[in-house]
C-alpha cells in the first residue's frame, strides 16, 4: 500500500472502509464481524488518481468541427461516457477545464455523478471558459459571414469579466477558467504567445471569483501572460511551457501550481495534420521539456493535468509517465498528483491519501509505482466513495 505522505510502500497493506469513508489504513486493520473482504493479491493499493486538467466534452478528432457539428445534448452524452472511462482508469477526482462551447452542461454531468445517477470522478467544473474577441478559442479560421460561435464566452475588459463570472457562478461553476495566452509559435528558439488580459484585468476577475469563494485558473503558455497571471494571483497556470525567472519566483512564493499537460502535446505532435504542424508541435514539446527542468530547479509547485479529451479518455495516466521522463522522480510525481491535486481542487484532507476520515477513493495497480511509474497505467481495481466500480 502506498503511503504517499511518507513516500513509501507498506507491506502488507489493508484499508478498512465504512460507507463512503476510510476508517483505518495500515499494514493490518481491524476486521469487524461480517465485513466483506476484497483480496487484491500482490497489487499495490493507492489513493485514486487526480487529473486537474481535463475536457469531458471533447474527443479525438477535429476539435473545432466537433464543437460546431455536435449538439450540446450529443456532447453531454459523450461527456458522461468520458467520465466513466476516466473513473475506470483510476481517476477518482478531476477538474474540467471548460466545455468548449457547451456552456454550463458540465453542471448537469457533475450533479448526476454526485447523485449516483451515472459513474464518474468527483468533479470541479468551470462551465464555458472565458476568452477575448479574436482570442485563443475564437472561431478565427471560419468565414466571418457565418458568425461561427467561439468555444469560450467573450469577456472584453473588466466589466464584462465581472458579468461573465457572475453568470458562470449562477449556472454552477466551481471555479473560473480563463484563456490568457495564444496562439503559440517558436521564434528564435523562444516561445512567442500574445497575452489576452492585462494583470489588472486578471486581478478584477480573481477578486470577483473570490467574492463567492472561487478561484481562477488560466491557460497560459508563456510570457508576459504567465507573469501577469502570477502577479494577479491565480490558482494554477496550465501548460506553463516557458516561464521567466520572476514568474517562477512568484509561483514558488505564492504556491501557484504549474500544470504541464505534456500528454496532449505528445499526442498532437504524433497526430498532426501535416509534417509542418507536427514539427512545430514537437518543437514546442521539446522546448517545454527543457523549461520543465528549470521550473523544477526553481521550486515551482506542480500538479498533474493531462488535457485529456482531444486524446482518448481513460488513457491520461501517461501524464505521470511523461513527468518522470522529463525530470521528476516517481514519488514527487505521485505527490504532485495526489497531494497537490487535492489542494488545487479544494479537497485537501479529504482525498489524495489513504487515511482515516478521508473519502474511500482507493485504486489498485499492478506493480510498485515508486519503482516504475507506468504501474499507474495498469489499474486493476477502482473504488470511489466506498463503491466498487472495477474489480
């Protein structure tokens, strides 16, 4: 059994579950009369995995086209199936980073999961993400005369940001997702990406979100947008491909999480439409891998998010493998996933460890993930909230 806080495997490992909570965990636990015993052999017990950057409403294929061609009801059905696939892969908690044009439909998916109507991870949701006119998620490659809608909600300036955030909170958002940079390109070996909101505008958004106890996460790959986000005080900077020394210092001091999302970059480079696009995507991934080592050395706190959706749901444990490949130890990667993930999702002290009083989110993997991180890709058992979903 993985003791994530101590950073070691306990052998043997037992977990006593009553209802939706863990009562006891250790090398041996009390066995009340009549208790059901589930013997998983030599598999390793560990807390349910956490993915802090997912898109339930996306699937492999032309991302822009699926948001135009597929109705919101159809996409909601797809999202329900994606949530099931993620859960069966061992991900018992996730943060959905935008429905990409399906509005607040993720509210219904989260609520259905919470009510036990459909299987899925416990979710933090953002509804539609927020973007500027002509920004990263706008429909800029289509005939303007057709008035194709953006995949995010427009907010141009502080007043519109406040209005949009209030609307999203009304419709059920747990946090606010803002696009802060894009599109990306490489110029003279450096990442070039325009910012979308100023530091002052982001500060307004963060203040409005905080009014109702919510936080702001940003899609931001490089400077100066990442610096503006760090200064303003976002909860996480997702993608974070290239960060300045000042941005890394602020993220370390403020404990702002970087979420690398290597898996989506790897997938895009391998499935690009043309060799030119493939070369560009691979160049950005290689640059990010180099920068990632600098971020680790600078003490930037990490969380694990894969950006799953454009690649198949249920396969995102690959993200942990890539984080080890690019410089983290298996233990530090698992701690980033479980401990930091729980903090970022607002469930610290409730998920992310096998401890008394925590929700009974328990998985089993074939092998020792501290020796071989790819063990997390071989999930043989899944329990969430004390209910078994895979055995």
